[in-house]
C-alpha cells in the first residue's frame, strides 16, 4: 500500500538528475544531470541558488570532500573536474580517462578513485590531479557501472554488469572475496545498483529482485515481491538495519534489514528514482523527471524518532490507521 505524503521539489535541470550531495555545513545540496549542469539548491526549501554549465556531456556522479571544501564531478565527456563547494568555481580539470567517467569516490582526503567506460580504475591525487596508478579492468567482459568504498576504506568495490569485483587500493590489484561474490549472485542477471555497509551488501539487477548478504550471519536473503526493478539503494547510516530503495516508476521503499521486510512505500517521482540520500531533515531523491524531492518526517516527530519508529516497525504496527493519518507529513 502506498502511503500518502507531502513532498517538496527542487527544479532547474532540463534532463535526468543523476546524483547529488548534501553540504551540511552551509545547508545546501548540489545536483548534477544529463544536461551537463551543476545546480546549487538551498536546503531544506530547495530554492535554486546557482547554476553552472559544468561539463560538455552527461554528469553521472558527484562527490564532496569536506576537509578540502571541494566537489568532484565525473562526466561522459571523459573529464573529472574539481570545484569549490561554496561558489562552484573550477579548480582543475583531470583528463586521464579515454572514455566517459561512470563513477568516482574520494579516499582518505588524498585520492580520487574513478571508473570509466574505458574499463580502467584510476587513482588520481586530489590536490594536484596527477595520475598515481592505473588498474586495467579489460579482463571483465561487461561495462563498469558504478563503485563504492567498502567499510575497510582501503578497498574499492566496483560493479560491472554481471558481478561485483574488489580492487585492493593498497596492493593496487583486483582481489577475490568468495563471501562478497556470494552476496551479489542475482540469479545471473546483470547488476544495476548496489550498496555496501559494515554489516550488509545489498544489490539489485535487471529484474525486480533484491538480494542481501548478511556478513554477521553469512546468510543470503532474497526478496522478489516487487513489480518493477530498482534503480537506487541506500542503507541508513544512523539506523544500519534500514534500507531505502527507489524503483523504475518513482516509488521509494523503506525496507527493514536483514529480513528484507517492506515497511512503507511512497510515491515521490513520476519516473525512475536515481539517487537517495538521508539527511536530518528527511530523505532526498533525484529522478529522470528532472526534479529533486525532499520527503519530510511526520508532524510531531523528529527525523531521528521517525526513522527509529520505521526501523523497529513494531511501534508502527501498534498505531491505528486513523492515528497514522492524523500524523501525516507536513
């Protein structure tokens, strides 16, 4: 059952909004999209404050480095660009990839680690833009799609279309982990998105299936009770047994881990939910419908209390439907 809710939207992009970062120190969010634009919104009112023509092609990814007050964007125009996080002024352009950049992360405030359509994983110095190391991934037949850091911080988890591979950044080579590979065996389907936390790896592919590998119990859980495939996943940092999942038709699911029990479902967009971020003010999502959405917590409850209620679920079960309706979103 879809819950009724009120939502707040930020507008400015003319094409898909692929990624965003939340800058807590100045209450802003920065979005990037297929239109090559980078847009700064005030938060939580989502007013368009500043637009920058950042790249010549689609921008699939952006990360924030708070220590150096820098933003890093990767684009299909093959470049990585570094920006100041306040005025979005350019700092440097990095041109080590031969084809489009699909995803990137920053490591230890020192390195930019990026993966691209040239099937390379590159380590670049954040402060100078110099290429430090290159790892060739041509032995993997499918395209690299995105990447994330493992909880150990020294290992990059990169996703190709049919499996997750691990790259040890200290040894600077591809490694194999049978447990991690077990956690993403999506019935032979290609992988679309995944999320890694201390206790879990959760992934989804071309079919409407979620699979979760629980590191504590070494169990693999599967949930197939969905109509549409998922485009984005996010494991809550504050409540590590809670996951958000966005599907192809604009719905956001709240799912309890490790059992993969669906807690709630909300309609937040008209099309695919591409990115999910958790903030103190609510849940931020981006979509193909060119908008950014802020889903706010219940009236009378702080965000922390609301998420705790959802994560524990039993409290919600004791609420009557009439009481729930009286407590609906602002």
